[in-house]
């Protein structure tokens, strides 16, 4: 994905997050799993998983933070991985995409179970 930030600091941080992901750097990975040891790493993984904390990045001011640069990098890295075939991905990247898919499945199944439970109480 292309870096769409115009601010030099935001561009640099976005590029740093992308490089760390591609190198499976210890700032983002711990033993092949997502490492959320810092707020920036946590935001990267929120972006990768398609989630956000609180209201997310809804206003102009929040989109001018380093956290938004990392969140955007995570979102873009996931989109990039989803465009590739599994044979092109490293084992860690395959596991990450599988974990995201399983999280979606668990959420969907949980919602269905909750709906069924509510329906049975009627």
C-alpha cells in the first residue's frame, strides 16, 4: 500500500511500522505472535484486526496522531496480505490471517448463539 500521509513525521512512522511488520520485528512480534507491548504496537494490531479503541479515529485531530499512522499501517498490511495467496506468505503471516478469520467466526457464532438464546426465552 502507498503511504498517503503528507506530514513528514506521519510518513516516517507509517513507513517504520510497515518495515517492522515486514521484518517481523520484535516491536510488533513476540515469538511469532502479535506483541502489544506499546501503545503504538497495540494500535498497529487494532488496525490489522479492523478494530479501534473507543470511538476510533473520527475527527481530524485524531487522524494527525502517531497512533493513527500505526493503525493505518496495520490496516494496510492486512489488506496487502489478503491480496496474496497463502503460498506467498510466511508462516507467521498465514497464522495472523487465520487468527483474524477465526476471530470473525467466533464473533459471528457468538452473535448467532446469543440470538438463539434470546429467541428461546421468548
